[in-house]
C-alpha cells in the first residue's frame, strides 16, 4: 500500500509541476509596468466632428501621440508605426489610439479625416483630435510632459516629441522600467523595437 501511495504522490507532484512551471516562467518574463501619472481631463473634437473626452477611453488601453498633418519630418513615420500597432489590436474594442494635432488652426476635422484615410487609420477607436491650441499644448507639455510648441526655425513650423505614451484602463500613463529600475515613461515612436515593446505592454494592460 505504501508503495502505491508514494507513486500517487509522485504523480500528483509531476502534474502540478507541469502546470505550475509555465506560470512561474511567465511571472518572471512579464515586465512590471510603472504608473507615471494620471492623464488630466480633456475635451476635443475628432475627425468626425464628435466631442471626445477622457470618458471615451474609460476601461480602454490606448496609445497617445502629438503630431500635425503637414509635418514634413517624423510624423509620417510615427503614424506608419501607429498603424502597425492598430493592426496588432484590430477588432479589440478595449484598445484605442488618440492623435492630438499641435496645429489645430490648420488641422480641422475635415483635414484630419482625410489624413486618417490617407494613412490607413481605420480603427474605430482611433481619434484624431483638434481644438484649442492652448489646451492641446497644456495637455502635451504638462499633462503628458511630451514637448509641443511653435518654432519658426523647425521644419513645418512646429517642434514636438516623437514619443508615444500608453494609458491604461484607469486613465494612468504607464511604462516599463529601465535596467536601473527607473520608469522610462515614454516609448520612441520611430524605433521598431520600441513599437514591439508597446505592443507587448498594451497586451499586459489589456489583461489587467
């Protein structure tokens, strides 16, 4: 009887190990994401003329950028990479994108709609947003700490960050930690490796 008991215990331990090991490995492989800050309240108009506020993204994970449609330098590449992210999560109603124009005087809803179509932005939850320039700059520079401003010496007349931010379901900016344990806060919207990290981290947040 003892012989069979030992065999039974060994069998149980083996089965437990088979199921437990992947969970342990996953625990160590999944990066822990830092909480940077809460996104302040905002309200702007999208490419369809609809008013969009934080409440649109409640219980959604979304990626944020600041751009302008006549940007001759980094914006086309940023939005090409954003389309890659869009395609990864296409059909997931819990995912979205917010693209804030830093040249709202030019970027009307009509122009933004044309821009979205030209660049393959077809995700239902991707809003191209325009409104008060002061409010957009306040959101960029203070709310996200992603620089945006007018600069007559810059290409296109504006200067802005090429970084993307990830916002979780509760409206918090989230990011990875660097190798020294410091939160990186943002992701380089021009670097394919960073785009891959964004997709990994959005997946983590969608499962929170």
